[in-house]
C-alpha cells in the first residue's frame, strides 16, 4: 500500500508519521533543532497488549451494584456491550445526583492526555459533567500547586510572571549569571502542553554560555543542567534551598550590595523580611552552610557574583513539590528583589523556566483553537492533591489559602486522560480511598493501574486514532493532527461516548451544540482564522489548513510583559498584589496565622527527614524517558529500564556502605510501603540521596519482608509513590509534597518478581 506521511503532534513535539498497515514510523518536525527522544515511545501505542480493547466492568460492581468495596484493584473484569455499559452508567449517574446531590460527583480527569485541543480528555469530561448537573472539581496542579497559590499573592498572575516574563532569547542575549535552583533539565523543557514545534532551550543556554554567562546549579543532582553549559554544581542538601536564598540575601545586604531604592519603590514588606534575616539565629552564610551543606565561603562568593551584572534566579517546579514548598518560590522572588533585578531583560526571577517547554517563549498574537467549556453550576472544590483526603474524610475540615473548608462526600469519581495511581502519593492509601466510592469510572486507552481500580473502564482512542488540532498559546505552530492508524478494537472517542451519555441523561444538545467532532474542529479553527483576517493577515480556510498540515501564527513582542512594565513605572502598572508591589513579606498571609506558613519567606524544619531507620533522602523527580507515566512501555522508556524495572541512582560511597552493586535489585522502603528498583551507581548525585523517577506503572505485590502489609506492600516495577508522603505542602496551598521522602535502601534478598504492569488483566 502507498504510505502517506501525515502531520501530528504530542506534548513532547510536533512530528510526522507514516503507517504501512502494521508499523507506524515517526520522525520529528523538520524545523525542530533539538527534538525529544520521547517521540520514540509513540509507535508502541498502536496495538500494545496493554490496550483496552472493549468496554469492561468490574465483576463485583456489575453483579452487586454500587457501593464501598475494598475489592477495587483486586477484582476481575468482564466485557459488556456499549449499550449495556452506557445504559448502566447513565442510571448510576442519575442515581448519585438524585440521592446525594451534584457535589457527590467528582470530576477528576487530571492529566495531560492529548496535545489536541478538541479531544482534550479533561475538557471533554468537565463539559459533560457541567451540562448534566455540575460536579466537585479540583483546583491547581500536582506540578505546581504550591507556586500557583503563593505567586499570585506576592508577584502577580501566574502565567504572566512565569510563562511570559523572561524568555530564552533574553537569557541568550542578556543574562550574566543564571542561578538555577533545581536546575533547568532538558528532559523537562522538552514537554509542553499542546505540543512544541521547536525545542530552543539547549541552544539558548549554549548561546548564553558562549557569550560568557555563568551557570550555577543548586541541586543534589548534577544532570539538572546540560553538560555543555559547564555549570558550577552546588550539591545542596534536599529541601534546604530557601535557607541558601536567605543566606545569600543576608550576605548581600550585610555587604551593602542590595538595591535599596528598588526595595523602597517596588517592594512591600522589606522591613519585616530584613528583621527576620538579622534576627537570632542570624541568617548569614555560616548559618546557611550548616543547614544546606554548602560551604560558607562558597555562599559568600556566590553572593558577590549575583550582586553584579544581570542575574536571573530560576526555580524548578520540583522544589515546591515538597513540604513547605511555597518557601523557595517566595524566597527566590525575594532574592531577585533584593538584587533589584526584577523586570530586567534576562534578569530577576522566573519560576518554572526549564521545567516546561511552554515557559520562556513569546505568546501568540491571536487566539489558538480551543474547545469551549461549560460553566460548572456547583461551587465545590478541593486542592487537586487532596483527593485521597477528600475520599477518606467526607465532611472533614481543612485549611486552604487562609480559609477553613469542608470536604464533600463524593460517591462517584470520574476520570479521563489521567493516571492518579501514578501521580498521586502513597498509593496504598489512595487504594484505600478509592475503596470508599460507590462507583469509579475511568476512560483510558490502556490498562493502567488506575483502570485496574475502576468499576467502569471505557476504552478510549489514542491521539493517533482520531483527527484533532494541536496548538498552544506559547508556540507559533497550529498543527493538523491527522488520524494515523485505525481505532483499536471497540475503542471510541471520549466525545462520542459522552455525547451518548448526555443524550441518555437529557442533555445531549447542551453538550454537543448539534455538532459532530469534525464540525467542532472547523468551529474551533474559525476563531483563529477570523482573528488572522481581522489583522489583515493570511487566513486560510479550514480545508486549506488541513491540506497544508500546519499554520504559523504571529507572536507578541518579547518585551518582558507585566514585570517589565511594572519596573518602568510601578504607579502606572501596579502588580495585582495587595500593595501593587512585590510582596517580599505579606500582611495578608501573616494575618492567616498559619503555623506552617509565616508572612515572609522562612526556613522551616521538615517534619520528615532522614534518620537512623531511614537514612536517605529519596528524590522522586520527573522521568527523562516519558511524560509522567504515558507510554511507559514505549521503546525509549523501556530501553532505560533494567530487566523491565525502573532504575534508582545512588552514590558509589553509599552503595559500598550498604553492600549494593551496580545493576543489583534493591528494596526502597519506609513505613508507608516499598518498591523495587535496579541500582545504578553514579557520582552525579549527592551522597545520602537516591533518585528514582516517577512514571513506572504501579505493580503491587506482597512484600516478603513485611507480610503484614498485605497484597500491595511492594511495587515490583519501581514506582516511587509507593513510599512518598500524601500531605499538603502547607495549609496555605495544600500542594503536592511528593518530591522528597525519607527512605531506607537495601539489597533485595529474594528472587525479584517478574514485572507484569504492562499486561492486560484477564477479562471474560
């Protein structure tokens, strides 16, 4: 057969593909200077044994009806017809809403799913739940929950001060010193919601380095900056970054190198922060050295360096995914304010630069195609990372952003396009939480651990099996995402499934607005076409765009955005903070009276830290070989495993001390659980720290070392969320705190079980 190359897109890059009837071949977009190798995972999605081939239901739920059931995750499945499944699901949705109210439905669907703007699983599901009565929703993200609450209160609206303030072009042209807390790992910036057509980060950092810029990496992991920037590596003790920031601030101020004028004209709360810096214990370089493990002389030299020239303070998302994660975010912004750098080209503070591919880029000058959402009539929300707390404590109270709130009693949880049994913490606890539901519905193309806990498993198409439009407001290219392969088995698009359910519930017209999926694509694109035409620019109709495969959009000027305007004239362009200025301290936050979040950046001792029983810090960071858990079985992801198991990095000195050899299977454990991983010895990690990336599909088994932990005491595949903490970053933001955990590591004294995470469960 004749192979036709078609355009498509994924979060890790725009690509082109050919399908010969059995094999999919992909190649990066020809204009991408540094394409992501994660693209190599894509072909495995076509017909992998882990695909969900037909509608399936958990036997216990189908036979006994809805209700609390600890058998979730342990029960068998049976396939049913589409009509039988949809009829039963419509009945259950109506029952829950009628008996318990609309807030008893939780719209989960947290996850990246597709780069396509129409078949965006979260958007589809939330629109369906909104038009059929409403639902309890989540706010913020696992990736940035702490930052998403603190930054708007102290610096400005989140996207404006993160995505559209400091650009990679500015770094290449202007920055003299990059002080990167947590680094700017290329594995992270390769990923962008909605897709990315040109990966520019490596080139920008290289250009800055060639111009003479100095990069300083503050991280327990050396690979958090690319080798070619020749960074100075400061292997900090995990979780102590804000202490280093405070020590730098004190040193700069004590030496008289701070920008007193900027602190007066553009900042609020400086006297409170200054008092804290000089109060007992004085937050000087010696104090910071004792907390961070970085020599005081190095801290003093660094303080001298950043006080001259153009300095950019960056903060990786990973640092705020921890207990007190708000503090390094606030501390980084305050350090940049002390230096007087905020709002300068290539200077100041940028949260997230290098953590995601849609940060540090110009914004499109016209709107991109998007699927319209419906207004949710239910005012019931939780911070996204508190879902297990909600399910385990209905009616319980908690504090969020200064207010006491109450958890709703959720009976029906509905998930599409996400995998909470990958990205949530303390997975054994999450399993207990899910058991409390009446019904758990999951749309998924794959038999992930989440699908294996569902009562109803809806076999979704993958992005390869449908038409869509790829677009992002941070990328100039709009992509015609053309169907590349036939649908697998009985899988259906989420839109088709939800349309049928909406019709059964009497809301079909409200959900579809009378449009087919194809008609929605045309409708969505037309908004972009009209905006181009209004500017007098070429505005091809949909048919021409689809035939071309892509369309380049104009971009806004790279002018530093709101922070540059604020710097130039703080009276004419105040920030949307309580004072209109940078809040280096906040009377509002102080007024909440939170024991775990004072009214200024502060060093707070962690409640969990390594001790004699659990002597290591575990860093559970993002993987280099996949996006979260997506396509974990793909070639690039599988190629980085050892004997099908995830790899944990450990310093050779630590490995020698505990008797571990390179490649040996080790058991990582604490009181929450345990997992297995293959050891890889590396000097690119701080002693006393081990690093295991997230994303390996949870594969729970009995732990032979602790039989009392039941049938899920040990993940044999290597998911670190078997041992991470499920607690909020603080009572201000209640963000995810899974980045750091105290663990023990030891050789596994038994024959390692075969990993079975990527096989489908038996169905009948």
